C-alpha cells in the first residue's frame, strides 16, 4: 500500500509542479526513431504498426533488414511505450524468430510457457496465467474461453507480438497477468506492391512423419481519384504430426508387508506404472485480409477480417500396469536404494491384470473476426471509432475402446532407472504384448463437446496532443461489448470386462504401434497390439452396435451445459504529462482511470437425484458489478540513453463462464447407518458424515483482482543494443479453486457442497534483467559485426493460500505455498550472426522447477498418520533450438531449423514422505523436429 501511495503522490506532485512552473517544451532525451508505440497501436486499431520494410533514404543510408531490423523494431516499441511492454517483431514476411507464435513468446523476458503436443502453450506473464488477448487492438477469444489460444496464430500471419506487463486506461480490461496484442499486417505497412511467401517441410523424429507449413501474402496500394487505397490478403497453413512418449508411475505409494513381500516388509514403492503414447495429426489454417482507404491526409478508413482454424486428429494409447492385487499378489527380488526402505526394483507376480485404452479424438475450431473503423486527425486532435464481430466455435469428439490383458504376466520393474533420465522401467517374462490374442475388451467410452462464443464490440476514442506545456495529451473513450457463450457436453460409458470378449472380436483392425522413446531405451516395452484411431473412426456404427450403444453421438447432459450472456460498458480518461526537470533529465507519465460495468446472465439446470427418475429444473443466475481500474506512471529520462520507470496499475480478470455456471447436481440424502442407533460415536455417525452431496458452478464468483507495482531501469546504448532491469510485484486476490464445504444449506437442507469459490491472496514478486546487442563497436572487424547476443533472466517468488480442500496437518488452510505452474527462474540466451548472404541463430530457453499441481493421495501419510498435501514438481529443463538461412540471390532465402536439439525430457516427480524422498511421476519425451524451407519476397 505504501508503494501505491508513493507512486500516486509522485504523479500528483508532478502535476502540481507543471501547474506552477512556466510551460516548457519537453526535450528529446527520450526520443528514438520509431514508427509507432505499442500503446498507440492498441488504443487505435486503425493505426498501422511498424513497417515491415524500410525504404531507401535520400542520403543513401543502408536499409536494415532481417534479425537486426527485428531487434531494432522491438527495442523501439519497448523504449517508446507509455507502459512496461516487450515485443517480438517478425524479421521478415512470414518468419517470426520461432516457428509458432506461442513459442516465440518464450523468448520474451518474464514470459513462461508449457510445452507438449508439438508446440508451446499455457502462456504466463510474470507467473500469472490470466491474460487478455487482442488482435490489432481488438479483444479476441477461442469459443467460450476468455482468451485466444496463441498457438492458433501461425507465425506467417503475425507482424509482431506485444506483451503489456503494465496496463494503461486505454487498454481493454480483462487480464490480471497483462495483455498480449497480436499485430497483423495491413497494406499501408508496405511502400507498394508486395508478394511474399514461404514453404517449409518439417520432419518429426518420434512420429516419423513429414508435415508442411506455408504462407502467402499479397499486398498493394494505389493512388486513386478519391484518395489512396490498399488491399492485403494473407493465408497460412501450419501442420503438426507429433508423438509424445511418456513413462509414468502412480502417485499412490504402497508399503510392503510380510504377506506380499516375505523378507522385505516395510518397503515403499509406487503401486502402478504406465506407458502413454500421444500422437497428433493437426493443422492450423489461417487467413486475414485488410483494406485501407485514405481519402484525405486527415482521414483513414479501414476494414479487416481474420479466420483462425484448428483441425486435429489425435491417437492416444495407454497401458496401465498395477503393482497391487488379491491374495496371490507378491513382490520378490526386492532391492532398495542404499540405506533406505525405498524400493529400487522388484519382480511382480499375481497382480491385477494390466489394462488401458485406445483413444480416437478429433477437434475442430473455427474463429472469425471482422471489423472496421476510421481515424480522423486534425492538428492535435484525433478521433477514432472501431466496431467488430467475433464468432468462434470448438467441437470435440472422443471415442475410446478400453482393453485389459487376458492374464497378469510376471514382470520385472525398476522404479527409478539410474541415469538415463530416471523414471520407471518394465519388462515382461514370457508374454507377447504384440499378440492381439492376449487382450480382451474392457469397455467403450464416448464424449461429445460443443462450445461457442460470439461478441459484438465497439469503441470510440478521442485524444488531443498539446504543442507545449506540462499536459502533453488528454485521452478519453468508451467501449461496449456484448458477449455470448454456450457449452454442450454429453458422454456415455459401457463396461463389459466381465464378459471376457477377445479384442479380436471387435469390428476393427489391430496392429502393432510405432515405438516411441526415440531418444531413450530405458523402457523395453515400446510397441504393443493396438487399434488404430482411423479404424475406430471408420467403424463407429459397427462398434456402437457391438457394445449395444445408441446410434450417433451421446446426448448432451443438461447438467454439463450452459448459456451465458455478458454485457460490459467501459469508459476511461487519461492524461499524459511531461516536463524538463533539468537540461539532462525529463519526466513524463500517465494518470488514468478506467471504469467497467459488467452484467452477466447465465442459465443451466438443476439435476435432483433424490427423485426416481431424476428431475431437471432450469435455473438462471444474474450478476452485476462495477470495477474501477486506476493507473499511474512516471518515466524519468536521464540523458539520451537512460530512462527510469515507476508504474502502478490495478487489473482484474472475470471468472470463466464454466465456473459461473449455476447448474447443480443434487444427490439424495444419505441414510444414517443402523449401527449409529447403538454406537453414535462411530466415525460414520458424525453429524456431517451423512449429508447429501451437491456439486456445480458458482454464479456469485467475483473477478480476480491485482494491484501491480513496477520499477524499470533501461539503458539504450544503440539502435539494437540495450541493458534493462525491472522489479515487480503483483498482489492478487480471488483465484478460483473448487473446495468442499460441509453443512451448508442452499435450499436442500444441510449438505456437503462442492463448488468453485474465490480463495485467498497470492503474491508474485520478482526481478527481470535483459541484454541485447550486436558487436557494433569501434575496432571490431566488419565480418565480426554480424555477431549479436540476446540474454534475459527472470526471478519470480510466488506464494498463495493452500486450497482448503487440501488442508491437512502440517499443511493447513491458509498456509502459503508455491503457486502452481510458476518457475522461480526462467531465462534465454540467444547467439546471433547475420550478414546479407548468411544468418544463424542458436537459442537456449530454460525454466527451473515448478509445481504442476497439489494433491493428497491414499497411503501418503506423515509421522502423525494424517494425509499430506504435496506437489507434483516438474524439474527444471532447457531447450535448445537452431536456425540458419542462406540468401544466394536477392529476395530468395533458404532456411534450415532444428527444434529441441537436446531432446531433454520433461521430468515430473513427487515427494511421498516427510523426509523429502521422491519417485518419478512422469518422464515425457517431446518431439525433435527438422525443418527445411524457402522464403521469397518481391
């Protein structure tokens, strides 16, 4: 709170100084060549961004392109922004520094991503996953979600990615973690006609497949009798054919006894192992078009549209090997880690039969956005208006055939392989897992999901730039948004294990899987009999008939569906101030306030299972609230190269529609056991042990809020060289977590209520440092001036209240624990070399350990006998990527890229006792890819 008061007081003092002092023109100490600031771009969607190509200058200055130009443009955005902003600018048409837009964000200071499925996802900004996303300054989302999937943007359609770490009043509200603006190209970005494209073939090492990525852009501008016009069309296609291979173990840690392990009682061991192959055949088509018309120098009118698509066919194959069973279950040949009671290896006999599933999943996304507007400038006055319509739909279908081994073979297991990436290993004795005759059917599962989202958004903005004086600019604006979201889901499961039907009796093909684990041989069982996903899809009518399932997809379940409408009304005002404090020091900044009124209506059903049959009743809930989001900043320019920023902002994120769903499932009252009449002190007779169970959503959830503090010191010693550092703190409140409340009455008498609720406070604080430079120094030979380096590091200390549902001694409700998904350390180091004929980039990205999730597991107790809450921790991992280009003739470039050069696996572990001993949960091997392609530009 003190920090906030100091910053607001500093800004207020600056206003008073300006009012009392003579008006002075602001010096140019902070000025640098810039085509556009990031905040201007987001405030006014009509304004074009940085030009993708600089024209020749009158004095014959050499045109800067490629990697160096990309770094210069990104640095100009950061330096001239009114807030804390980092950017990645495409080095050339159709080529961001990384293949996927989401992967490129991992290079940004303070940004962390998760990897899997052949791409990067799960973007977090300074530890916070709750971000808002915009496209050319307009809000954009996928289906019923609050933000767009960044990986749905092929790199070929992106001009720049702008990461706003601190907000300003003119930015669209919506993310406590910040905002990511994806900037597309427009025809006035180019001097005239532009034809460019790329084609890449990508080889996927584990899947053994080849995919194609392509991009084509055509743009032109003309002088006509009614002004200048421009038209741009850009289309892109990105293919993914991955195979992720996983060795895993159960989170349940058992203990041997003399009955199941004679001579080795008291040894701890994971009670199951598993093998998972996740194969995906996916592609993302994308297209955008833009029209600009400038009838006069003061007026610009524009219309643009975007299409994003996703098409995915996934094939999931899982084997589960229990290390538990009935009276015949035994562990023999047990070895332990030296000096412990922790199992290292054993031979398993008489355990329950292994089982698993063959899954055929397919998903499809179509997102459309079309919008238009105008900007009028006259002197210092600028007026702009923009309106847009978004329509997004995601469908998902899953069909799983569950199987089991016909018998339980003897197997030799290793719980932690020495070296070799760690994790489990397993081999069978006298059992052929490639023989279909060794498998029987266990069941058939179907899922059908359809989610949609639509909105109409409109905004109007005005600003006035003053020629001199303390007040430099006044901004004000309004925005309206009308958002709809729907969700429909149905599922059906048919269990037939007791029938013992051979897998070969099913109307499908059976063949051996392609082996995974190309980078590791620790798991001998690498291939097994399986039903191909295409065979499941092609034979669905026959499969349904075989299991006695109804024809067609399963019916939607009313309790899993909702219809939502949300209207928001926003208005803001913001002042930019500035003055010279001395001949060498300047001060400028912003003071603003954004007010947002939100009205939400969401409908669902209540399912009452206390009746026979169950009854369904419609339910509708409404919510109405207002947020006031202030911002204040001060930027001190010290000389022509250094600036110091102080920022304070308030941000908030609305709850997801799924969590707001008022739908409830009400269970019947639980009968009091007969023995309670004579023995009321038994555990099962406690007052709250026999309550009916109610679960569902919570329409009364409040938005997540955050108070944000930033201090940044930046030194720009050349057009592409900088050294920057920042301190930040986020005090967030209201993260949503599902907990169980006992004895609550919501109209059905005292019940056990399982709903999402707003939990306690979470603190994120840390530091960032970044350095970028080419060797443009005196005395450096010309050939060496092509070398450059980018390096950054981020430290985050995140603490939050432990979910009350997981509270147990010594972990109690309100205890501060590490926040899920946040690494303490993350960083990048990139080596660059660029000359007109040749360029290369070697990039290393690292993030340290982080907690994937917290859980309580059976048998996981402490010395006092109570259950423990512990986290599954993903170990620190680095990824090395390499790219190089050769330009033998002007306008044609050949490129070669390798992603995940080292092939390091994701390694997830979990402690299972108070001493901190751990077993591997999962060892996951991601794809390594090789890409060869050509780019052209005319």
